[in-house]
C-alpha cells in the first residue's frame, strides 16, 4: 500500500476499451460512489462526500458501469488483498495499524445495476472479503472506523476486455460540531465570547457570521417587533474564521428600538449551528 496525504469524491474514466459490443452505460465510467458505516449511508452527489457523522466501521463502494478485471484489484480472488499496490490513500495517518483492502464484486451485464464494483476498507485484523462469495450486503463493521480526516483515494484499475478506469475519490469524515454560546449584552456594553465546542476534526476552521437581526422589543410606532435590523445596527464579529469569535454589540439601537435579537451562525464544513444574542437597553 502506498500512502501519501486528502470525502470529496471525484471519479473519472480514462481511455478504456469497451468489453461489450454495446457496453451498458456507454463509455466505461464510475456511476456512483457510496460510503457505508455505522449510522452512515452516504451517497455522494457528483461523487462528493462531506459528512459530519463518524462511522463505527466503514466500507467505500465504487460502482462502475462495466465489468472490471478482478486481477487488477485483488491479488488473489476472494481475498481482498490489494493487487500490485494499485491504490494510494492519503489522510489515513491517524488510523490504527492495518492495511487497505480492495475487493472486486462483479455483476452481469444486465439488470438494474450492470457493471462491477470495488469495495475498499481498512482493517488490521481481517484480510478476507467483508461478505461471502455470493456478494451479499456489505457489513461496514468488517472495516475499521475512519477517524476524523479527509481521505483521498486514487488508483487505476483495468476494464474487463482492455483499457483503464481511474478511481479518484475524496471522503471527509468526522467533521466538527460547533455550538456557539447564547449571550445577552447591552448597546455599547460587554462583548460576547463565542466558542466552537466538540471539535473532533483537525484542519477545519470554524467560520462565524451574523446571519440575521430583528427587533425583539420596541416603543413608539416607527418599528415593530420582528422588523429586520439593518446590517449597520447589528454589531460586529471578530476572530472569524477560527476556533472562536467575539461579538461586539452596536453602540446604540435605532429609534424606538429597546432590544434586538442577533442570530450568529458557526459553520464547520457541513455542521452549522446558530444561536441568538440579545442586545437590550437595561
């Protein structure tokens, strides 16, 4: 196994000869890539994954529209031992000792899903296929849990009958959960610290933004509760992007406004959390 470093998943095909006179799906290509894991069944749109769920065990499945040459994937049939170091995985430095295994699961040239599939999983204890030779439903528990990282898979396999198929896929696993604090302050008063909590993935900065502000209390008739507060009267954020930020309230509130609710959002990849800061006249 070669190791270098990047679940954005991209798949493409390169100059492959057709194994059929009229191959299913046309030119050999990747039809979909999916990641199976405990509590996780993600099908990547456009072969792109970005999930904030960790998997208790994981199998990556790359589905082609044609049959593949199993000998270019498995060194020995039904062992899942990688053939000729065809696969390069980066971003796996945090995994426990073990190896990546690659299984080939062919299918016929007819049916709802024609073509073969490559199953990829990491384990230190199991060097056999994750299912029986009848190609039953994959069991993600047969693979190791993937830690919080970006995993990039690259390699070229052969098409049955000739030609190559390039597999290039990235998977982002175990993104952070961010929970900004909810605070109360006054115009020109104390700042409100905002913290990113439960950060379980390195290298992914938290982005903070003020997404909305509305009048929550008023006097007079010039405004109503629920009215939108202009950007200039919402206060400011500092320290964005980053692990934490600080909200500074506006110096004054608008005419007839006695309190505003400012919605602050913290985002780390797909995990986004909002909380409301109330700025009120005491």
